C-alpha cells in the first residue's frame, strides 16, 4: 500500500512529456535518411541548421542564456571585472625576454624588452588585486568573484590571482581570427566562449559591482568607453570604474581637452578614478558598498601555478 501511495504522490509532479535530452538520445539515424543532405534530425541537434544566417536571433539568445544560467547555477551574483591588455607578460617572463634581448646586442630589441618589463608591473598588480578581492570577499555574505576576458596578459593575471587564492573566477572568451585559448587559471565550469562581442560585453556588466581597467589597446578602450557611455547616458547604474596607472591613462586620453572643448561635461570625469595599487582599488570598492576591506593586503603571490 505504501508503494502505491508513493507512486501516486510522484505522479503529481511527473513530467507529462519526455525531455529534449531524452528525445535526442532516443533519436537514431536511419540508413535511408542518415546522409548530410537529409533533414531527418531534431532541429535543436542539427548544427548545420542552427548555423544558418536566418538563425542569428536564436544564436544571440543562446549566447545570452548560457552564461546567465550557468553562472546562476554556480551562485555567481557579484563580480569585479578586470579589463586590460593581452600583451602584458608576468614579471618573470619579461625578465627572461630582456635577458634574451641583451644577448643579441640589438638596442631596439633591448629597449622594447625594457618597456615590456616596466609594463609587467601591471600584470603583477592585477594578480595581487584579484587575489585580494577573492580572499577578502570570502567573509562577505555575498562573495565577489573576479571576471575577465579569459585571455592572456592582464586577463590571465586576474584569473591567476583568484586561482592562487583558492577561489572561482569567470572567463568570457571570444572567437578571434588569430589563435586564442583561455588562460589556464579560469574555473573550467565558468569558462565561456562567445561569437558576439556585444553579448560578451553585456555579460561583463550584468553582474559587475566594479570595473577595473589596466593599460590596454583597442579592445580595452572599446570595453572601457562603452561602459562609461552607458553610465553617462543612464543606460546602466553607476558603479566604480577604476583606471590603474594615472600616468598611462593621462598620456593616452586627454580628458581635459574633452572637457575644455565641450565634448563631455565636467562632471563626466567623475565617472572614473585613478588608482595605483591593488589595496587602493579594493578600498575604493569597499567604501562604495560599505564593505570591510580586510585583509588589507594579499602578499606577494608565488610564481608557481
């Protein structure tokens, strides 16, 4: 009698139809209709069909939904996004490249390697910052996770710092004409691949409580100025935008000229702040949300993965 009652209770919530997964597993190719020209495939398992130009709206929706649903399943609600160049190496790599350049005796190569070594400061600071965020936010009711573009350079440094602190981090990679692979420090189940730049940038913003921008090129500038435009125009809520390295950014963008010529309003320069250290950046974020900034420092990270 108990078995009968349990079965009846289960029937209250039983599925009325098989799942898509069940049907996909049950579908078998038939000899007559198994060729590449055959339409005898479930639409949602037919890659050739899904990649048609007319299916772009569906692919856009999939790229919106997949990272959203997966991050929700993993409890990722708040992120600090780290932007920056893919071309800035870690300090030990930069030192090795400089040594190799010196052995050639080529003054031009040596000068390039010296500049690369100087820029490696930002890799190490991004690494320290991500480690600090990950360690400090463990004590919060709602943890804060590092998110990056998932590539090398500054992006790698961000994921690496979180990894070294024993935390999860997100990587939002994108398919590019030249070879790009995700860096090895992203949490595998939170490593995503995008086709559309627009949706990738949207996911940068959807969970971010702050955006920290290290020196970078066209891609970094694209991400930074889109964020500032959205905040300037009220299309998204304001949150801290931190530019690492006043000297770099002041040389790259003359914000005073933009104000003096009326291209932006004087208050628009309040959209961002310059910072120089990981601790300074984290303290500003904490002050913006009345968080406890402890620990005050993440220490020097190990050079081993």
